[in-house]
C-alpha cells in the first residue's frame, strides 16, 4: 500500500539527515569540551524532535492503526517537553547575548558545569509541573494516532488547556523578545559598538563572529517559532469554541478521563479542517528547517570542520586506510624540493687522491735527503720519478682550484 502523503518520503529523509547533523554537532562539542549551553540545549531537543518525526512519518505513512503503545506514551511526553525546552534554550541564548552587549563578563569555565546543571534543573522542573497538569488534569485520552503524522497528545477542550499551551510555547519566546531581544541587544550594540568590540577582543569566552552567529540563531528561532506557536494557540482556541462560542474553564475530572483509550484519525478526517492540517505540516517541518539553520551557523566553522576531519581519519584508520598518507607524502616532497645545499669552499676543493700523492712525494723527498746524508738507504730510482711527478700534480691542483 502506497503512502498517503504525496511528499513521502521527503520529510523523514530530511528529519534523518537533520538528526545526523545535530548529533555530529553535539559529539563535536563533547569531544572538544567547548560549547554554548543554550545552543547545546537547543540542538539536543531538536535532535529528539527530528528522531520522533522520522519514526512517526515512516510507521504511520499509510495507516492510522493504534500500535506501539509504550513508544507513543514516551513520545507524547517528550514532544510536550521539547515544546517547553526549545523556547527556554532561545531564552538562554538571548540572555547571554544581552550580558555580552552590556559588557558583563560571562561565566568562566569553572562555572560552566554548575550553570548547565542549574539550567537543566530549571527546565526539568518546569516540564514536571506542566506535564503533571497535562497528564492528570487535561489529558482526555492516552494518545491519538493521526495518519501521516503519527501519535500525538490528546488534550481536552477548555481554558485550562489553552493556558498551559500558551504558557509552554508562547509566553517564554514572548519574554525573550520583550526583555532581551531584539530591541535592547541591537540598541546597545549599535550605540556602544566600539566598547562591545573591545570587550569581545579582551574576553576569550566568545568571539565577534560567534556573537553574531548567536544573534542570528536567536533571531531566526524567535521569528520562526513564535508565529508558529502563536498561530497554533489561536487555532486551538478557535477549535475549542467552534460549536457554541463558549470557552469552559475545565470539563471536570470524570468527563475528561471518561474515554481513556487511544483513538486514530485518517487523513480524510484531517482534511475536513484545512487549517488544522496546515498547522500539523508547519509544526512537522519547523524542526528540520531549524536544525539545518543551526548546523549552518555552528556546524560548519573552521574548528568544527577540522574536528570532523580528525574523526573521519580516526574511523578510517580503524578499517586499515589512512587518508592522510597522501598529504604527508606531498609535504615530504615539498620539504625535499625546498632544501638548498651550500657552495663548496675553494679551500677544501683538493682531490683526496691528489693530496695523498703529494704527501707521499714529500715523504720520499725527505727520505732521499736523509739517504744522502747517512748513506744507509739508496733511493736513486725513486727520486727522479718523484721530481718529475711533483710539478705535474701541483699543476693539476691549480687547474681544479
């Protein structure tokens, strides 16, 4: 049976590719022990989102069968958690940017672990409170299965549900916009750009280029996710009030949890409400698009590319192939080609054989002189030859010099 979605399998392929890129970024930061807390936080939850969307779009591409109960239970909780954690990551990035623009020194390396632990505890505490409300108060069904999109949350209709969704997905990005970004950061950087540049040069915590990368990421994230979440909240509100225009605060515990078993909806059922279908598509595509933007800003730097190459070489050596041997051979050839030998000194240009012959002739000449004085050794046959050979050897030496 073919897939219901005409664009299948484009979305799961993009989600898988985005997951691989985000995982490489996280592993690179783990190996180098150098990362930004907000960026690492955002990458982790985008990775979780893309993995879940890839599994959902493949498992329910042509059906809406209720299956994989345990996976759907875990997935619905993680999906709600990511909707809270991603705006909080953007909030952390905006706060760091404002601290730098205000010429306040960011935390040193010794406090990074404490800061990361505090941020994680804050995020988990917020998630626990919101999840407790969602699971035990406003969750109308265990989960619901949507053809093409997979399993998702099933919340009851009421003002309490709308308030929880607004708090988790809209309020935190709105705080980031109103308190930290963009007005105050841009204003401070524009009017105090010289002081900020001097501060960035004197502070090793972040460079000017990374500062603008963080600024671009937070801008895109806020401008990209805030309208989506706001539209989602408005569509949810219109869906709740579609019948009689009223918005009950809460339907009650018994009425909310009466039908707890999960249900499934076909793609034809989703097409009845085009706005809801468009919202689902935009929500699914937002995670891979934001993942590609994040990787383009922070995953293609010179340090990151060098780290990827080192990891690739280490993996290749495990299989018996060294990718760096050609470079080493080329460097060796270039080193040999650039070597220069000095000109031989004229003072040491004598041929070793000629010098040795001259030495022998001098010794023979001395022996001949001593023999004439003592009369013990007769060298009458050697002396004429020595006297004939010596000037010719000296002439040969002068010609070589």
